[in-house]
C-alpha cells in the first residue's frame, strides 16, 4: 500500500499508466462514488456518515482510513490519525450496490480551532482475481473531514505573490481558526484584472497553516504592488484581500 505522503507523485504515475494502457484496451478499473464529497462535524458530534457506491458490475474490495492532514512548507502532508474508527474499515462492495460507513471519534472533546483530516478509500486487489491478461488499476479516493468548534469561525488569510526567475507563486498564510476552500480567484490592481483562474476547486488552506500555488497564467509586468488585491470565490462565499509582492532572492529563498 503506497504511503499517502507520495499521493501526488503516485497519481501522476497512475495517470500516465492509464493513458498508456488505454491505448491497448487493457485497462480495468472500478468506478466508486463517495457521498458527500466533504465531511464536517462540530466538536460535540460522535460520528458522521459516508456512502460509498460501486457503479460497475464487478465487485470491489475497499479499505477506509482516516489520516491527519496538515500543510508543511506549502504542501499537503498526511499522517496516521489517533482516536478514529471507521465502521466497517474493510468490505467487499458488489457491483451496483452501496455501503453506508460511519466515521467515529473515540473521544468527544471541545476543540479551540478546526482540526483537519482526510478519509482515504483504497481499492485492494482481490485474492481470487483471475489472470485475464488485462491490467487492473487499483484506485484511491479521498475526501476532507473537518472537526469544527461549536462557535462559528472564519479563515483569516494573508496573501503574497512571489517571483523567482520567471516563476510566480501565490502563497496563502491562514492565521485564522478555520480552513479556506478556494474555488477560483482574480488578481486585480486599481480595478484592472491582471489574471483570472478557472472556476473549480483549487485547494484548501488549513487553519493556522499555509499553502502555495504555482501561477500557471501569464502575469503582466507589475511596476509595484500598490492597490493589488485578490478577489476569491470560496466555500465561505466571495472574499477579497490585499496582496503583497516579493521578488528576487527573497522570494526564491522563501520557496521550498
């Protein structure tokens, strides 16, 4: 079983493998749906439900785990989480059927700031799999799980645009007590839009942590950062905030 730490590189390798094998018609994979796509609990909750359904005719053997989720040097890191149970943790899901899971906390206790986890659903190879000559692609699915304080809290994110050579990086530093779910953004200066991303999930900035994105779109020459701001679409609604610009050696040394 691959470590969740290597999830990003594994996904890239898997995508390459699937594209190569698809050309030969030799790929078999199970289509598993998760509902809902994000889990949230308040600190007084004991459990939350998750439905896993198999859209294919072929059965799938699945294992479910909860991992602690944090962000380090602008990247996602996953570690084993203590104090959690999944019922059932492993099961066979027949084609066209669904299974309701319960994700449970062993101990109910107040939390001062939001806690972040990921629920990983891994497909396991069946012990009696026949040898057909086809390649079986084992899939991994994950979704976020947040445990929130009873009182409503909001993220407090500070934004920095860093230029190192020809590369621009957008750094988000969340000093608040809840996550930011980023669904798209504009960079605007004095009312003029400098760039606009696609609309869709770009990622999360966890409570008390930071995350970074490589700016894929081409930026115009910035004479200064005066009046530069980011206008976001987020899971908490539309937001805007000022953006600081750092260039040269200071920006390069700040990047991991």
